[in-house]
C-alpha cells in the first residue's frame, strides 16, 4: 500500500476565502475536512478570469464581414453553438425548431426564432453586439425557412451565396436552400474558423488560465492518489480540485494496458503501485478550454516505461520547436512522428496512432489541425494541443499533452512540460 503521507507532504490547509456563519460555515468546514489536504488547500482563481466584452464581440462580427467579402458570401447563418456565442453571446441549445442568427455582409443582422421564444431571444440578444436586431418569428405550423428568405430579401439579398456555419444541422441548411433556390448555401468554415482560429491577447489569457487551472488540479489530485483507488475515485479528485479552483473540469483516467487506447476504456480499473496512469481532460474558463494529458507511475517505473516516456517527451518538444508562423501544420506532425519512428515505434500510425494536435479554443477540438495533409500555413494566434503518443497494445501507452500558441517567431506552451514519470509535475506551481 502506498501511504497518503508519501504523496501529500507536510503542507497545511488554507482558508476558504469567504466568511460563512451558522450551519453554512459548519457545512463548508466539514466538506473541507473530507477533502484530501492537497485539494482542500486550493482557493478560487475565478476572479482572475475577465469576460469577453460586447465591444470585442462587435469587432468579431466586423472581422467576419471582412472574411465574408473575401469569400464572396452575402451572409452568414448560425445556429446554437460556440460560434454563435463567439460572435453574439447568444447561448441557444439545439432543437428540431430552427433558431438562427443571420449576419449579412452589409446591413443589419436579424434573427429567426419560434414565436413563443421571442422574449427569450431578445433577452439574450441584449447581452451582445446584436441588441435590437430584427426578430422574425414563426408559429409552430409555419415554415421558418420562409422567414429566413424574407429576412434576406428585406436586405436586398435574393441571389448570391449564404454561408452556413459548419455545425448547422443539414435539415436547416437544406430547408433554407429549398426555400431560396436562387441563393447558394455553402460552407462558412473559412469565415468562422478564419475568425476563431486566430486568438487575440484576451483569448490567450483565458486559455492560459484554463491550462494553469487544470495543471494545478491535476497535481493536487496526484498528491492525493493512493493505491487501490478506482478510475472513478481519481476522476472525482480531479473534478473536486477544479471546483476548489473555481471552475468546472474533469478528466478520464486509464491504467496499465488500457492506457494503450488513446481515449481509454470503460473497463473498471484499479490503481496499482508501479502501473502506468494516463489522465486526459481539462476545464472551461469564460468559454475557453484547456486540454492536458499526463502520464505517470505511482511508485517505481520500469526501464521500458522510462525509455518510452523520454521518447515521448522528445517528440512533444520536437513539435513545439517546429511550430512558428509560415510552417505547414503537416510539418509539425512530421517533426514529432520522426522522433517516434526513429526510436523504433513506426512506421506512420503503427504506435503513434493519431495526429499530433488539434486546434483548441471555445471548443476542445476546432480548426485548424496539426495533421498530415494540412498545408495551410500557421499564423500568429493559432492555438493547438501538442500531444504525440506511443501506444503498445497489451502493454501500456504514454501521452504528454500541453497546449501551445503561435507567436511572432515561434510558439509558446501554456504550461510547462512534464519532467518525468516519477515527478510528473516538477515544481509547479512555482
């Protein structure tokens, strides 16, 4: 049995940072005492997160219009999802009923929504740059697509190209196309990804905070782990640590041979001394995501574990060093893959079974991607995961994942790389 003392050290718990009275105070104290010391001592960082402003979103809408002109689009149509939040601050769940925000390249934006949702729509529109936009409503027996056509026609758009945001359901884009046959409905990804794929300083600050929160939560959970815990036990520790830091976060946990599956297994697993653990997850800060993987061993790793970890760390470093403006995304993938292949874990996807990285921002996976075949040059402000892996079926897997952003002349990681299997978090936080 690995003792808690081995992992916890001699630190003391910190105050919760707020004054409570009566049973509320007693409840909070009891909850704190029930937590492992490494998690109970965490305090909230929520006040470090600055929300995106209406003015910033208005600038995004104008940037979208610029890209729409470049792409020859007459308008952009969005349904509920992260792109709608990015541009408008309207948060709308998916439904079989069409709710869409349409932004023309010229003229005022408009909204099409179910009639019974009009008040809720106006309430949300007031929180962003499209406050006061015209709302076209439709009753349950009416066609929402005719309302979209009407809104376009009122703005002088009877022909041309309408860009549909990539997550719009086919039935919605097809419905618009059938209602307005003189208008071509096309993919708006060059516009939405063109805006969202390049982060500004405020977005980078939020992503940096999200990644630092997750790294801090991981380390606190790691210090509280004991042999005999289950996947669920460790997952709860990670969620509790995120919560103490003021954010919602989680991670999957895989051990031993199941760590050779990049996205893990539902097979029940128990932590054993000397067995590889691979954790993968993140949190959200003002809508911006972190994504991080750490691989470590509670106890003493074997020589082959340490050897593969060192190869993995070298591959992650190679991808980081290869990243800079003008470089092709496929070349970043190739830089990491070469290290792993040269070490005997190739060719191609044999043991490194996925791309080296995905774009990240408001979605955990978004454009652009660091993968073979992507030849669109990187630009300053692109953000990615850097996560090569070595997965040997029946044995174990090793993956290190930190997120990075492209700078003027290179790339920076949001968080320090993991030093070793025995000391996965080094002196973080420092």
